[in-house]
């Protein structure tokens, strides 16, 4: 795991600001505090800040060069099939045992076709001086980030936006369409970034930059998979075999490994399989211990850890520590992100770093296997829509009278979101259910356009379409961003076994009924899990990691909120409608409504503006 960056001049020009390379590396040091190196000539610089995971010796520090020095390579991530690749090139003069170095001989033989043969999570940069081509590529799910900007005759790239902001000629103009998408969704969909000049390499994509221009190659298309017939028994057995294999690959490391656990099924599976693979005495587990009872799952997590006999560490998660996390995130993440779970994730990672360098995380299980309650909402919506309109109006009126609650994912919250959007087309209601809850009144200069949606591969029913949309948007652009930034701020590598190449291929090809059967979410994964963990863990109500934002806005963060959402400030920016924001805040503080999710999106945008723009 590393932070990578570089500058490439086209048409044999000299680099304009080669001296800023060291400052760019410094901006990524949290991603790789163990080693630093760079290759440079008058036309190109690439550098790496390394977190040593595989082959801890400095000989494995990146970048790597081909034997004659014509090709330079750096990679952020892990290549799980590196041993089999190295076995194919026994005559290659490897200088280390690094998994990343295995990419070089593969590229020398296959060119960019090498990327498709990689099994892992990665963001790769290759400078090939033979034809003066820069290749940038990302893994299939988008676990590892990679940003770039084309400025005149130079391409500048980096693992994080703040690194690019060290480049003197980078324009700082905002991308107002990206900000509008953020206000809708709570995150910015790829390939955009908050800055107009900065773009992301898309997940599952290779980009090649050369003197004559650039080209984009998509080597992984999740929309291309179609349901394949399979029996219940075979689907369960195959799920078990693939997940066991994924965990076995991903616990392999030259440093200690841990698991974030909540007491729920997804993380429990990972902890159990990790323990079976490398031994309970080598696995640490970590869980967030919230002061607010409706958010706290540490008791369930502790019972599970005791049952598995892992080395368990509860992590204090109260107003004081969450405030510390907020300060770190605001200072260290140059993108607005409205998911408050980034704060406890940072706290978990900060504590975990005292014990381990690698963490297994459960991202991807819900999107691939159908785990969200919104999927049940899509199944129920047609029946609700069939109810006579006057009766639906009475239901909406009755639900609106239910008192607002600041507790976590209450029935009141779910009912209000369902009845407010159930009659809309499935894509609109799904985006509304997962979005910020801000109405169209929010938009100022940011515009009012709907977010650009990824290609879903033609007409789809609501259920399969929603799962694919979540995989290609909510997971990729929100959850994986949250986990990567939160863990890397503490120099911890997060791995997601459910996003294994072969698990993903299988899950994306499963019929919908095997993922959501009647009113049971993640049906096939739950049946598979009966081999590994107790039924009470499998069928426990889903909660998820969150933060008591509703009360925080009214109490601990009150001064910050008043400053950031002051009408004069918002009016001067022009990004959002200050009158609408003040109405939300007044209703929230009076207890008439819980607008925590909507307000948090605006608050985090304002923290980002204050730190990175103003």
C-alpha cells in the first residue's frame, strides 16, 4: 500500500515545476510513512510513499524500473496473484519479493493487457519511455484511488487530490456539476472531482496518455454480466468456496492483520475465516464503542470476539473522540464526503495501527449479495402503488405525524423515506432513499442537474438495477472512498475480500432471487454463512456503522454549525440556498423534524470549502 504521484511532460518538453515533486510526496506521506523514493529525468518524475506490507526490506520500495531502465512502475495496492505471476517469469531479475514488482515482466510481455490479468486492488502508473506513454489504471471495483489533471503539455497524477493541489499551475476552479451531484448524493461520482481540472481514473479502466492525446480502455464492465441459472445448493457451495479463497488470499501479509467487526454477519464471516486461516492468536478484532445506545454494537462484537477467541480491542467512540476524528478528516481529505461513518472508521483505524498494518473490511457484501433494506422497499413499492390514491394520501399524512427521532435508523425514519418516494420511478426513488434528503431548493450556483449515472447495461428491473447502481456508484464513490481515506490517514491498509475478482464475477451473475428472496436480504450469503458462524449472528437485524449526528448538530457542534451555515456566509458563496438551509436547521433544532442527514451534507461541504478552497 502506497501513495503514488508523478508529472509527465509530453512532446519531449522539460517539466515546468520538477522541484515540487518532494512537496507532492510529502502530501501523501500518511499513505506510506515507511519509505520514499522517486525516479526522475528532465521529462518525467514518478514517486512513491510506501507502507511496507509485503517484503519489508527497502529493496522493495517503489518505484521499480525494467532491467534496461526504459519502463518505470509504481502501484498503490496489493496484487494477490503475484506468486503465480512471478512463477511465470523465473528468469526475470527481480530485485525484491514485492508483489508489485511482478507487474513489470507481465507488462513487458503483454503491454496494457497485463492489467486484466491482475487479481488485486490497485492503482497503477507506468511510464514507458520507449514510446513516451503514461499508463494509469485502477482495479475493478475502485478500491484504490487515482486522480489526474492535464495542464498544458503536462499530465500530473496522484493518489489523492491534496497532492495535486501542490502543483503550482493547477487551476482551482470548482466543478459546479460535481458539487450539485454531491448535494444530491452526499458524494461525487467518478470521473469527476470537486475541482474542474482534476479527474479520476474510472474503476476497471486503463488510461493511456501520449504525445498525440489519450485513450481510455475499459477492461471490466459489471453491467455486462447477466443472470446464469444455478441451483440453490450449488450457489451456496460456490459462495462458500469463493469467499474462503478470497479471505485466504487477503490475509497473506508480512505484517499483522486485523478485522473491523460490528457483531453483524459480514464482518463475523471475515473474522472467522481469517482466524481459521492464520490462527486466532494472530488476528486482532476492533469494534466501535458508542456512548449512544442505539448506535452501539460493541457488546455484540465483544461476544463474537470472545466466541472466536480473537485479540479484541473496543474503540471508544464518543463526542470527544468523534470531534478529534472530524478535525483529522477535514484537515486530511481534500474531497467533500457526507458519510459520517468516516469518523468512527478513522478512530478504528487509528487504534488498529497500534497493533496491525492490514485490516479486512466488509465493503461490497451488501451491493453484491443484496443486503440493503431499500431492496425490500423496491419489492414492496409496486404493491403500495396499487393502493388507491386517496388511501395513499392518508398513509402519507399519518406517517408525517409520527414524532421525529434522533436515534439510529428508526422505523419512523424508514417509513417516512418510503412513503415520500415509493411512487416515483425506481431510479429516482433509489437515489432519493440513498441520497442526502436535500430538496431541489438547496441549489444555488451549483446548478440543479441530476447526477450522471453509470451505464446499467439496458433495461433492468428495479431490484437488479438498484444493486448494480449501488455497486457502480454508492459503493465505488462513497463507501470505498470513506474506507480508503479513513484508514490511510492512519497508515493502515484496508482489504475487502467480498470485492475479490472471482467473488464479484460470481455474485454479479447470480439471479436476483438468490440474493433477495421474498423479504430476506442476502439470502445466499446467509445460507453460506451457516457453515461458519451461529444463526443468531446471521439473522441479527442489520445496523451499520454511523454517528449520532442529529444530537451533535444541536449540541457539541452547535458553534461550528452556526458559523458554517450562517446566512451571510452561504449567500456570499452562492453555492446553496441559504434561506432553505436555515429553515432545515430551525426545524431540526426545534424537534419538528430530523434533518440530520441533509444538514450534515451541507456542513461537510462547508468544512471542505473552508479548508481547501477559501
